[in-house]
């Protein structure tokens, strides 16, 4: 069966298109309907898409969402949503994927005046050229780029950094626990059992990616650190971030199924680090840190009373050091993972754009 592609005609400005119908996309639709039922003014749903199909919504996304999830899986290279890309100035596209090919379209949409709201970190958290193009096209077209959901699942991290910079503050350093899955793992691991067991528990609870090596490698934190650095004016290219992966080289090269069977390769190195930290009266946390021209991602030993050592569960905890917050950093903490909070952050950005458009038309 071929991909289901609906012929879409041009409509009035301010339509909404959703790319990605996984856990975040599904939560987005549920929250959209809840806010709509409360009478909030939202752009009408025009279509939604995944790697299998594109379906028109005519304002009601629930049934198309159910149908599109039953569409047959296509090859990895298939992009049926491009065949329905009738987006034009004033529309809002919501990227609830982690797709490189979708992120590559962000700057192109913005250049056409299409607003982009995204949880995909491969826009601002990839190569410097792409991030620069996104900023330039926003300035040229007036389109807006809503990225609140890319770091901290909607915690007021990016908005706080931008407000400080806009107010003349200079950011000197940002450091934090930026991965919900790694936060949970290092709060859970107490040395009494193997680290790999904690990883399996996190995987079963849905805290990690299906391949937990994606979390353990530190790549997700690297991308988030780039986004934070670029929002705060700390010039940083992707090559300037040093990443200390938790995944041994021998484990990194294995096929997915074999890697899950051999997670015990993680245990001895982590246990030794945990013992050294305990002897020093410290705790292990997976930290991302950036300051002018330098950034690092990896496990660190912290004093038990360190600002980043507390928190619980999947909480993110970020310290912002600046001229204003010199003696004591600004701390922002809260749930840093989860489909519901991520979807809420996406809808927040959609609402901000919709309200701004309404104001500009008056």
C-alpha cells in the first residue's frame, strides 16, 4: 500500500500542521483539543503527518491521528509529508520529531514566512550554519521560531536567558543537569547493584530512548548545550563541545539487540567512579557546562551540597552565572522529560504566535 497523501488546497493564513505522531505528537493533539474545549483561540488544524502518511484534518485532528498510526511503515528515506507541503506565510508548522530531514527544512519554512515550533534539537542544536540561517530568516521574514520545548521540556530556560541578554546582562557560564534520563539514572544508582540494571529499569519505564546508548553517549546533552549557548550569546560551534561518553567503544559499535545484551560493559567503569566519589563525600551527576569558547559534557563528582547535586527523578537543574547573578547563580529546576510537558511547551509557543498575529492584525 502506498503512502496516504491527501491533496491539500490553500486556505486562509494561520493554519497548523503537525509533523510527528509519536508520544509527543499524540500528547500535542490531546492538549490542543483540551485547550480548544476551554475556548482558547488556536490556529485550525490543517494536516498532520508522519513518515508513513499525510492526512488532512479540517480542524479536527483526533480521527486522522488514529488513522495515520495504522498506515503501513515505509522506507527510512520516504518523506510523504513533502508532497503536502502547501505551507505559506502565517501558517505554523509543529515539528514533534527528532528527524534530521525535518530539521533541515526549518530555515526554508522560515524564509517563506512560515512559523516553526519545535521540540527537534537538530535545528538550533546542530551545525552553526543551520542555526545562523534560522536566525537570519526569522529576521528577514518576520516568522517566529518557537523552541521552548527543545531544552528542559518547556522549563523557562531559553526565555530566561534571552530576557537576561535583552536586558543587558552578560552570561558567563551555564551548567546543569540537562537530561531527564541521565538525571534519573544518577539519582537511582547507589553502588549497591550494577549500573546496567538501573539502565534497564530506566528503559522499561520509558525514561530513555529505545536504544539507551543515545542517552548515555551524551549527544542529547551536547545539542541542548549548543542551544543554550547560542541563546545566551556565548559563541560556540558544535566542534567546541567536548563529550565524555559513558558508552565504551566496544559497546558503541554493536547492533542494537546485542548492545542491550551487553550493557554490563557499563558497570565496572561506573562503579569505580562511584567509589571514588563516595570516598570524597561526593555524588555523581551527568553535567553539561558552557562558558565563552569552551564546553564539556560528561559525568562529574559534585559535593553533596552543590547546587546541581539535588533534585529528584527526571528533574533538570540548571545554574546560570552572569553579571547579575555573580555571587549566587540563578537556578531553574523542574521536570525535564515527558511527552505531556513537552507538548505543553509546544502549545505555549503556538499560542504566543497566534496571539501576536492577532495583535498585529488589529
